[in-house]
C-alpha cells in the first residue's frame, strides 16, 4: 500500500505508474474519496466537541445546588427559565446525535470505498526499470554458462524421465486432473535433493530456516499484495476465508505483521520450503507439456525484511539474486538475468529481476526465478514496522526471491545433463544428496 500523503503530494506520479504497469486505478476518484472522508471526519469531530460542551452545560442546568445555577438565580433568572433552556439544549443534543449517526454511516461507506481504492494504487517502478508492455520487452542484463551441444538426438524431460521410471504424468492426471504428475524413484529423490541442497546453502549464508503454514488467512494474501486481483489464481477456501499459498513468500513476509520490531533486530533473513498451489487460470493451452506449468510444486523461497532505506534494499536485492545465481552455477546450468519491464511488473514491485534457465526442449531460456523488492509497499499493508535508533516508528522494507523451484528446475537438469545412453549425469554438487551417485541409469 502507498502512503496517501505521497499520493496527495504528487498524484501524477501514481497516474503514470498505473499507465506503465497497466493497472486499473483511478487516482482522481481516490482523491475525491479522500477529500470527502476527511471532510466527514472534520464534521464528526466538530459535532462531538459541540455535543460534549452542550452536555456539560446541561449538567449545570440540572443541578440547582451548583454554584453556576445559584449564580444565575442571583442574577434574576427563574428556575422555570433555566429549565426551559435546558430542554432546548437537550433537544439540540438529540439533533446532534441524529446528525452524527448519519455522518458516521456515510463516513463508514466512504472509508470502505477509500480503503478498496487504496489497494489498487501501484508502486511506481524504479527509474532503472525499462518501459515495456509485457515480458517480450524485458531487457537482458547478462548470460552465464555455455549452452549444451549434443552429438546425439537428445530427449525432452518427459520422454527421458518416463524411460528412467522417474515420472508418471498419466497417473498424475488420473489422480488430480490436468497439469498434475507423479515423481517416483530417482525422480522424487532428485527433486528432494535439489530442495535440500538449496536449503543447506541458504542456512550456511545466515538465513533462518522456517516451516510455515501453506493455508493462510485472506488478510495475509491482501497484506502481501496477492489480493485483490489474484483471487482467480489461488485455490480458495471461501468457507474459512483462507487460501492455499502460491509461494512461501506470503507467510514469511507476514510473519511479523501487526508487530513493531527494533532496528537492532533487522535485517530478518528467512528461507522456507513449501508446497505451492496455483490454479493457472487463463493459461489453457499455454505451456501444457511436461513439468513447466503445473498446479503444485515445491519451492525454496528467500525473504528479507530490512530497515526503511532504499540503498539497503538495493544491496539486498543484489544479494538474493546472487544466491540464486550461485545455486544455478553449482548445478552447472546456463542461464540469463533480465530486468523486468514496467508492463510485466506486479502492482507492488519496485523492480524485479527474472532468472531464465536454458531448457533444450523449449529451445529457450525460461523463467525459473523472480527476485523482487517492494520498499514499504507490503509492510504498510501488513503493518510491519520497527523503531529506528531515534525511536521513530517506521515501516520496514521487504524483498523476496526464489532459491529453487522444483520440479520445473528438473527440466534443465535432466535435459542438459543427459547422456547418449539415455542416463542422466548428476552434477557433483548434488551427489551428496543422492547417496554419492554420479549417474541415474536405466535399471535392469
């Protein structure tokens, strides 16, 4: 969420952000609601003040023994006159209460509309974010690693893993419908090996390993920016007002919501592995083959909560990006990093770097990681704050990035490291997690 003071100060900046990010947001309507809300609040405050003063006066009129009452009588006023004035004051308070009730009803309605409108305001992208309409206009920053060259006809991951009895898509579909699968034998072991290797690397780098809920209250989805707008992509449990998460980013980022930390506690560095659930609504006919776009997967996610300082956030953004690059290099996978353009940025992201790993069967670099920084956008929604060294209350900054997501990452691992004999060479870094084995080969 954006600070309303920033919107009041420079509405054009946020109008431009909505255009660049292709977000449906009416800043002028929002400011009208803000103005009406403030006017109603001022009227309510004035009426409450007047009511309190008038009620105090009535108390004097109703106490004949009070000094004020005795003074009025001494000035020649009769008790009957004072009683009549008291009745007028009572009638005035009754009118005030009726007016306040109407104003409170309108204030509540306007505030609800204002709050809903505030949730639509996008975070302006950083100046270094390229302007573009969609992912086709993301800008490549660098490429790392050599593309594989095969002196035989390589198999795609489905054919290769099926032949090695690592994957069963047909029975996965039978069990749970399209975009489902079953990993088995060496497929399941390789999947777990990749996750465990990622966790160990992140723990070595000072991140706290967490096990977090994957079914969370809707407030957490709103707080991290997935609602409103992402409801169609989530598996919803409407009866309980809960949702299955599409990433551990949600519970990790929301872990300290509605709390106040001290600056000395920051940064908080978390890593978690979780099953992630995505409906992929609107993706019919897109990337339907194999393990690329599926309904559930496991992902190791890294999240940083830090102090409210842009330079600090930018430095941490590079750190979480490097963590993922280092892991891909350990897996001996070629990849590229792209600076995501404005039209492909999420509503709350200041800047995002995607890592795309080479997948021979797709003949393309394809997304495997997204590293995002949000500044205080998520923290405002979550009421995630800290006291700085001067005891001022401030909103934190948040960042996140995939460490590894599987089984999507298995696509380049098995396709790039396949052998002429139909086996898969296990990268040395993964071998300790595969019982020291160097190869996955056909059995029998």
